[in-house]
C-alpha cells in the first residue's frame, strides 16, 4: 500500500462529519451532511455508509473509525443508547458498517475519541497525560493516560458531565441531581438565562433567540455576551466558575499536564476559561494545579472526526 489513509466519522445528533485523513491528521476529503436523526437508526446508518463511500471513493483504506454521540460498548462495537440519536438502543453499528466495508472498523463515544484527536494532532509531542472536556449541550470528555486512551472497565470512562458537583443541585436528564452538566453546560446557561429573564432582568439574550423565550439556548447567551450584554457575561462567568469546580476534581484525580476545553460553549474563550482557571488555582492541590495548563481545544469541530481516524492507526 502506497499511503496510509483512514476514514473518520463524527456521527452527531445534528451533523454527520466524515473525513478521509492521513496518518498526520491532514484531511484529504470531507463529507458534511445533516444527520436527520428523527428518521431513526436505519436511515442515519444508510447516510453514514454513503458518506464513507463518498470520501473514500477509489482509495485503499487502512480502516474506519466512528465517534458516535452516545454511550458505546467499544469492545463489541455497539451504541447502547443515545440522548441525541432517537431510537438508538443496542445498535451493533460496527458490525453493520463492517458488512459494507471489509476492513477494520472501530467505534467509540464522540467526546472520548475527541480526546484522542486532540492528543494525536492538537498537542505538543511531550504531552502524555491529557484531559479533554467537551462543553456543549452537556459535558463529555476523554482521558489520555501515559499516551493511551483510558476506557475504564465498561468503556464508559470520561463521563465527566455526571460527576456530582452539588448534592442539592438541579435535576439532570440522567436521573441524578447536581451533575456537573446541570451547572456548567450550554443547558445550564440557557436555563439560568430563562430564569433571570422571567424575573424581569433587562438583557439582549431574548433578541438573539428571535424574541421567543423557548428558543433561548447557550448560543443565544454567547451571542448576547459578544455584543456586551451584562447578564450574558455574568452567566458565562458563573458557568466558568462551575466549570472550574469540576476541573478541580479532574486535576486533583488525574494530575494532567494539559486540560483542553472543547465543544460549542468553549468558543467564547477566556470569558469562560479565566474564571475556571481561577477556581482551579484556588481549590486544587498545589502540585497538580501548578503542573496543569488549561486551554481551549485546538482542533475545533474536527477533534472527534480526526480522533476517529486516529482510532484506526492506533489500533493497527
Ligand atoms: Zn447526570
């Protein structure tokens, strides 16, 4: 084989991002389509297979890696369930794709595999211990220990979003209360924005949601903050504070060299990260707090898709 090429797929709740990548993480071809998740697993898998065929047309592949927006049994290649992909219960995605493509196929949770993407293609080569945290609608992430993706016993390691941060906190969709993502995600940001708007606060957040309070989300708060809105800035700082509280736990437990914050809410940059870093300095143990750098993730929306491609080269 002349060159090592692989396909990475980011199977998300709203988009399917598929790339053909080389071993250095250079993207040679891309296919970006809507998931249309409401149509169910069969239709979504069909679109995924077509996207892979599209980017890999005429190419000899080493394999295919998939990062899926759901809980994955990586050993068996099964998406066990997903809050973002309706109807996905114990879907043997790896074997289904295998029937179409006779080559090694790997499946992993999207945020977990994003950690691998950042580690392989977004980090300095001296980084061996990395925590990646994705802050979007919820919070997910992945753990790299001594240069290897850490899966845990059942493959579910890195579900940071469900760490208990406030034992009396808000209800989480997972059934627990006070999980990290109920306090430091886009969902938390929009919930607090709606509460404060209903209390009568003056803000432009509503303007960024088309004047409809039911349409207020993390993005509308970010857009308002960008325009200098006082409440939006205050809410992002509060989210950053809670982000920092969770990071204290991760920094104390894992003693990483680098902690990268990705996901849609991380686009706001220092507005979110500065208060988070401040909390880590105040609360974490001195040794791990001194050792860690906390920064915005480098690969943006491609961390999952490149991590999925890297799954192939790491496993072969
Ligand atoms: Zn939870």
